[in-house]
């Protein structure tokens, strides 16, 4: 082997090819990820701009002096008064809750209360609607994982979100 050879050897050539391929792969990955992220943002933005369901029913809650429009996904929503609170339930969620190891049945989606005066932010309480002399507040949302069955937990979250969205339609009982 001569010491004064010029050019690349096999090892140097392979190293150069690996570096070029690596730079190309990284460039493709960054480009592809950026396009997917932009697409996800656009999809989320269009979902947030969607109009509420027009097929809705009116739920009257005389115990709280309010009513609200319910989307079709909350068809069958019921409530029960417990002390100062109104607890919300969905029949299909309660029947699924029987499959929980923890025996969570009936399963509360959320609970609301009516309090006099002006809302003061506090731990665990979220304002639903402020009226002239009283307000409606939610005592938290779905509190953690109350069932080891993922299907039940996911359905509870879905209903809680739908109820949260419907809470924007709360008005005085007519």
C-alpha cells in the first residue's frame, strides 16, 4: 500500500454515504412532522368553530331555578338532588359502571349547586353561571379515575365534557 494515495478509501466513502443519508432522513422527518402538526392544528381549530348541535332538548332543574339545552349526546341525562347539590347521571354509564371492580354505581358525571351572592373562586368550585342574586357552581368535574374499566372512564369523561359544553346555555327557569 502506498502512503501517498489520494482520494477516499472504502471506510471513508461509506461514512460519507451514511452522513448524507442521515441528514436526508432528518430533513424528511422534520418536514413531515411540521406538516402533520399544522394539519392537527387546523383540524382542532375547525372543530372548535363548529356550531352546537341543533337537536337539543331542554332540561329544567327547578331545585336550582335554572334550565339548560342538552345536546343529543346527553339524551337521557337525569339528575337527583342530594342536600345542596344536584348530581347528574347517564343511564348507560350507570349500567356500564356495574362492570367496575370498585362497584361505582350510580356514577355521578358532575354535581352543581346554587349559592347566594357573587361567585368567589375557591378550591374545587367552578362557576357555571352568575345571576343577579345567586350563582350556579360545579363541584369539580369527573374526579379522577373512579373505575378501572377504561371504557367506563372514557364515557364518563365524554359525558362530563358534553355537560360542560351544555352549561354555557344555562338560564333562569321559565
